[in-house]
C-alpha cells in the first residue's frame, strides 16, 4: 500500500483562506463544488483525506488553480526530491499527482509529476475554463486525452489537450510516470 498522503495542513489553510477571500460560507462552497458540507468542514479542520477530484472541484468553485490548494507558500529556491512533495491520490484510480511548481503571480501554470499504475483509468472532470494540459511521459506507457480521442504514449512522447473538458489518464504498464504542465489561460 502506498503511504503518500495529501499535505492536509496546507490544504486546510488554503481552502479556508480562498473561501474567505471570495466571501463564501461553508455551505455555499460545498454546494458549488458538489461536495458534502461535512467533507468540506473536515478538510478545513485538517482532519479530512481529500481526493484529487474533490480538490479540483473546490478549485473550480473557488476559481483558483488546483495548486493554490496544495502547495505551501514558496521559498526563493525549492528542491523536491523523488518521492517527496505534496501528493494527492485519485479516489478511484491508482493515480497520484505531486505538485512540483505552482504558478507564480502573473503566470497561470502549474507543474506536476504524475504516477500511475494499471487499473481503473483516472477520469478527470473539466478544470477552469481555458485550461490546457501538456503531458510528457517519462516512464512506462500512458493512454491520455479526451474520451473520444485518446492516444497511447511512450517515454519521451508529448501530448497537449484541452483541460476544460472531461479527459482521461490510464497507465498501460506498471511504473508509469509523466510530467504534466497545467496551463490556465
């Protein structure tokens, strides 16, 4: 069993900070994101265990990139060693997203390391309007893209597709990893 956990203290503070920034109650944010108020309350209290899907839904409801909810405030230089970094699992696939770099002020992009194992595909909901995903496979084999236009990728292959519509990631072999650059235009 994988022992990677979401950075819950950072997530709790970020959700609270962003919810208060836009002036929403717990109930209103939960309704807009399509999550239970009790789940949101647990996340803000730092006792929940959020999935990628829940955090994306909250990001869309708050009109902020996913990274704003999982990355601690940054220092002038950041080194993230393999196996480290804020990692969040998917709820129904053996898929993990590790934030490597959040967009700095004035930019709208985030960089993630994606690791996945064969099994159920990661069915991703639409992200913020105008989002574009850039993916470079670094190991294994990955099937990715839009449901009606999936492509199989090998190490070194690159694909770009709209992230503001539903899309999919599926590991075809064990040890699949990719770099994802999420562009928010």
